[in-house]
C-alpha cells in the first residue's frame, strides 16, 4: 500500500487536508483504510475514463452519418474470456488488501491497555480496566452550550464535537476498546483513529487503535435511529506517556475524593453544592438550569408535585425514570450524586421542601 501513497506523494498531503476526503489518518489502521480508499478510487477512475473514452470514441468515429454499418457478431469466445478474466484480477487486487486491513482491524490481541466504553442515552461512560489507569471511570457528556444549539449564539469550532471529560490515552500504545450499551444500540466512532464499533446492549464488542501523534481526535456516536445520538460525541485526547501518567494521578485523586463513605451524613449545604453540579451535567438539558423545563415536553420541576412531594417517590422516579417518556433512569449515578440532585431539586427555585436525602436512603431505595 506504500506504493499508492508514494504515487500520490505530493498530492496526498494536500488531499489529506481536503474537506472532501476522509479525515487525515492518525493511526496505523486509519492509514490503511485511507490508502485502500485511495487505491480503489484510483482504480475506479481509471476504469471509468478507459471505458467511457473508448465508448465515446466508438460512437463518434463509427456513427451512421459518416456511413458506418453496424458489425454483426456474437459469441466471440476470446472477448468473453477477456472480459471475465480482467475484472477477476481487478477484484482480487482490491479484495486482497481490503481483507488484510479487516483482519488487522479485528486483531485486538496483546493490547497495552483496555478501556470499556458504555453507551447511555445520551452519553458515554468509560472504565479503565487495566494498566496505569486501572480503576478510573467517568462519564463523558456533550459540552456544547445550549445557546449554540438553539442558535442564539454563534456555533463554536468544535460544535457538537466537544465533551466535558475526554478519553485520555498515551500515544504509541495499543488501546483496546470494549463497547457495550446500557439501553439501545449506539456506536463508538473516531474516524481519524480508524475505529467504528457498534455498542450493543447485552453484548461486548471490541476494537483497537494506536494514536501515533499527540492530539485531540473527535468522533460521534454513529448510530442512526434515536433522536440524540448526534449529541453524544466522543473525544480522545492522545498525550505523551509522562503527561498520561500525570493525568492518571489527577483522575485517581479526584475520584478518591468523590468516593464517599455510604454512611456519611451530608449537610444541606454540601448536598446543594454537589446537587447543582449533578443537575447541570445530567438534567438541565431538559429541565433547564432555571428548573422551568420546556412544557409540555419537559415538565417544570419548579413547583412540581413530585419534586415537592414525598421524597421516596421523588428518589424512585429519578432512579427508575418513567417508562415511555424522555425521563430515563439515572441509576448509573452514584448514591451521593442522586441524593444530592434530589435534595437540590427539592430546595431550589421556588421549591422549599426543606428536607434532605442522604446517600444511604438512595441505597436502600435501589432494591
Ligand atoms: Cu448513541
């Protein structure tokens, strides 16, 4: 495949920047995919030009008005053999490198590290399963401000391709990604790294990449059916190994701080502070930071019967969601996050329930 790259050496560099071509490849597999794409394109163009040149030449040169008579012949064995054998070799010429690439894509053996990517409606959760980062896990939410989506502010450069917590990986390491889903089909795709793998509820699929250069690589959930797959982007941050070690240390200490003793009693102020963050990250897209929602689609929580009613019912609704509505289950949040967000809803905007929910109460209601 190096040949094709060399053949188009000079042109290749500028094509790589083109908005009409695939994204510039940044991993060995992406490079193979890119080269395959160019090879097949060139073969198609050669065939196209060859066939149509010959055809138009024949039509013009042998037209009736200059006195040509159609030749009458059929069953010319030589021609039939030629037009079978030539396409056969063209197909083999394309299938052989394509098969090699597919086999390489599927070869997830001997990875340097493994990350599980779990899809949720509508975000990604990541768990670092081994290596230096073992034990790190976080959610990655769309970070594009609502005002840009609604058009009241100009769109940023990474519009809908930015998240709060990117997946950080070291460059030059083979990273295996396990994909699965919590609810519906999703797909983990990062074009520049040459990966696209369906995330299927109840199944684990895997894929891999090796980022060659430090950089930020952006992708999207590539599943079509479902209204918000376009709002759960994927961002992979590839960094030098020293920077990666630093990130791991920071992520672990942050995580250590948020893992709380399940029996810890929080104060109202603590719960409200944490709750505001959890609400902004998980609930405000629908219910709005003002708690006013967007009725009738998304009810206001300000003055809501549930948010000011018995707290067990309130916790249960957030834990289980409401079937057949956009209100999904949030059981993947920690007991502390759930206790905080429910407390926050009960005591924010105009709501004055005055009570608070402790993580232990959420834990008891999970059953
Ligand atoms: Cu999705």
